[in-house]
C-alpha cells in the first residue's frame, strides 16, 4: 500500500503534525473494489471498510483536521471524502434518496438537496484548493514577483495609501529590512516588512534578526511574511518591546483570497430561503 504524509491538527494544542495515510490514488482504487449491496453504500460505510482494508491504527483513524472532530477523523473527511467527490463528478457514483449524505455506485435516483453544512464544506474545500494553488504559483515565480505581491496585498488590506506610496519590498536593502509601508493613509506611522520566499521553515534567528533591524530603525512594529511556515520556537519567541506579526504561506494565500489579490471570481451563487413574514396574511 502506498502512503503519503498529511498534516493533521491536535485539537487541544492546535499544533500541526504529520501522519502517514494511504495515498489518494490508493483510496480511489479501493473504493471501486468494495463489496456493494444493491442499494449502494454510504461514505460512512465506505470509510469503515477502507480503514479495515488498509489496517489503519487508532491514531490514523482519529487524526483530526483544523475544523475539529469528524467521523473517523482526517481519513474520512480529507482522504476518502474528496475521492468520492471525484468519482461522483466522473459519473461513477450516484447518491440515493433518503440515506443522509452518502454516495453510491448503484441506483439511478436524483440526489437530495444539499444542506447548509454540505455547502459550507464544499466552499471550504474549494478555498483550500485555491490556497494550495496560489502557493504553488507564488513559489514558481521570481523573488522580485513575490516582493511586489506582498506590497500589493498590504495596500489592498488598507496599508500604505496608494500603490505608488508604498516602497516595494527588497528595494530598501537596509539592515535586514526588506520593505517599508505606511500603517495609515496619511503616513503618520510606518510598518517595516520582511518577506522570505523560502522552502524551509523560518526559525528564531530570523525573527531575532528582524527585531534587531527594527531596533536599528527606532521602530517597534513589523510584519514577517514567508511562503513556508515558522518553527514552534519562532512562533513562541518573545521579542520584548516589539510587535511582530508572523504570516505563514497558508495565511498569506488566504489573505490574498480575502482581498482579491491574484484571484478572480468565477461564479457567485445566492442562497435563498422562504420569507415567512411575506406569507402572513393580514385578515381584516
């Protein structure tokens, strides 16, 4: 069985950790080999059978996503679920009537209307996929592109006034400070920026060095942005007297989505419900 490492989250400490699970391709292949009854099979039933087939440990079954407790944890929601969605789009799965939210390989019946929870889950899946794609695009471009992207984002977030007022990251080249941007539109205060287009996680030495660069400028506020992540020690580091905001690659991409930097809206859907007040008849 082929496996791959996936990131899970400890719901108590909120710390991320890696866990070995079957690959998506292995799961997809085994889904098609399961023993189906005439009425089909639910995603819950399939997850149980696949967990038994792969011989998952208790830890593998109970690993959780950042969204918290899920049935059979990470394996059900992040590994099996997307493969069911993929097979559904390919026309190999159908959804029976009156079975909750399952997917099946038999039965020609129309799917039930999705619940609010289903819609929210689909939205989050799309958002996470766009987040991954954005990071891939960023890493595929040059450091200069990344420097300008950071400034574009900060300006869209309300810093720096206009794009012309902001000093592009990487051009100052001054003692560990990669860029300078106004905190407000009038330029009454400035924020210093350091941006690292890295593969490796950023550690304490880099944060401490940035704090030293801020001290050299007589400043106490800064933003440290990276395409990777920060070590636990870096996140816990107390730069006394300095306010340093850490933005890792995932948060960077999510901020880009929220502020429409590097993304565009494909479709917009309005979710409507019955207006009960409209149907209250005023009887004279």
